[in-house]
């Protein structure tokens, strides 16, 4: 039985979000390896596991295992793992994860983008579509984003989409060999009743 709100593909203009596919493996690996310096400073890992080379962790062969894990979580209703596309080309990911049902209907969100596509509105658009789907068909009430204070590009994304800053979470994630502080942001379904994408487009003009 499909999980609530999954699978789904959404497109606005040339930007889309959809489930990852096995045939994305080579492109995904090329993107991740090429963007090591851009992405590695913000990537967490389990502290009890020994560090491994970035290229090894992001090989085309490792993609299959990651995809199996993401699909399993999606089937269980624990995540919405989106590929981000620009003109049909894979350029990043948005993952709504840690979905909790019951009384909270909450989740967290993470995202990354190819550096060559950064600053062009691709990730804000993709994230806005994922959020609207989360608050709509997936019936979420709250989505939280946690961003390192040093990550100016990611901070710009959440602020551009109207996330509410809720404070500093000390030593939240193990990144680059140490427990790192994060700034916590959140949106709830009531915050933007007109829709996250519609609000974003009205703030910048629908140029996409």
C-alpha cells in the first residue's frame, strides 16, 4: 500500500521534484564527486563509523544501497525523498525526513544543489514544491530545517521561503569530525495558507 502522499512528481516551469531512480546513479555520483568541496563541509555522518573517502561514499555503486534505504523509508511513510531536476536533468535532492505522525504530524527537511545551479532559484522552487506537497497530500503540519550558522547559502534559502527562526540547537549533528551547532527554522501549515510556492513566486515575480 503506498504511503500517504508518495510517490509523486511535481513540475513548475523547468524545475521539478520526483522520486530518485536507479538510472540516476551515474549522474548522481558525478554530481556528488564534482561538488565535494561545495557539499562536504555540511554533510553529517554517524560518529561511531570510521570516516571513508568522499568518492567512495558517493560512487555509482553506493547509490543503489542509498536508494533502497530511501525507498524503504518512503514506503513506511517516514520520508519523502525527492530528486531535484532542472530541464529534466538531475541537479540535487530535497528530502523530507523523520516524519512523525500521531499528534505532531511533523518532519525535518534537508537539501543540496549542484554548485553550478546554485543561486538560480532552483532549490527554493524545489523546496517550496516539496513543502506544499508535505502540507497538502502528505498531511504534515510542521516542517523543521536545521542549518549550520556558517552555511550562508542554506540560510538564505530558508529565509527566502519564510521559515521562522526558532533558536540555536547546540551540538546537534556530527559533521566534519565534531558535534556542530545548528540554527533551527520551522514552517507550519498555517504560516503560509496561500502556499509556499505561490508566496515565493509572488515575492520574486514569476520569472521561472
